[in-house]
């Protein structure tokens, strides 16, 4: 696969002050707890995590899976 046809790299960042997980591109996503249970799912660039407990989560998109510590 060449650079022109490669999927965009998906970056995942946690904004602790806003309690939001931000994605670099619009994507379908799932937020999973450490046991692999889907806590939330949706589409877009932001995942609101105000209503989830603090702890370790995984954000899964078509392009990547990233580990996020929600505080």
C-alpha cells in the first residue's frame, strides 16, 4: 500500500479538564472497559466520558485501538 492509499493515522488524546477523548478524524468508535465490555459507542471526533468511572479504557476504531486512562 503506498502513502496515497494508506489509511489516515488515528490519534487518540484524553483531555482531562474537559473529560473528553479526542480523535484526529471522524470515525466510528467504541469505548471498552478493561474486561472488553463496550461502555459506549458512537461516531465523531469526541467521546464524552463525564459519566464513566475513572480507570483504564480502550478506544477502538477501524484504524486503531488505544489505551486511555480516564481520571
